[in-house]
C-alpha cells in the first residue's frame, strides 16, 4: 500500500527535494506515513484477536487463549515486518531525481 502511495507522490517528493529537502527528510516523511498506517492496523488487529480468542481456543495447543507473551510476540513480529516492508519504498523515494521528476510534465 505504501509503495503505491509513494509512487503516486513522486512529483511531490521531487519538488521537496528540488526545494532543498535532504534524503533523510524524505525518508522520515515516508516512514511517518507508514507508521500512520501500521500502528492503527496493529491496534485493530490486537483488539480483534482479543475478541476472537474464544473462537480460536479450540485450535490452540499448550497456549492459553489470552497468553500475553503470544500476543506481544505476534504484535512485534507483525510490527517489525511492516516496518521493514515500508523501508523499501522509503529508500526508493530518497533516490528520486528532482530534475527528471519536474521535467516529466
């Protein structure tokens, strides 16, 4: 999802870089947008997982339905995966050539 957003905003990123934004500024901008999508998704997923523990209780083996370590571990794994996945489009956005972007139109 973030890759599509970054691809659609190439002109915006190119304009920012032409006006003096450094690669670090662009990286921070994209990663903040990623966090804006990732954190609410993690919170919603955690809430839904807590609601569905009774349904999934029969599928669990040697784990209590509301085991804090399992919830924390799953949230951390998904959060780190989302953060690493958002790093790829963020790094791609830092390599935008402002001159080519502005000349494209």
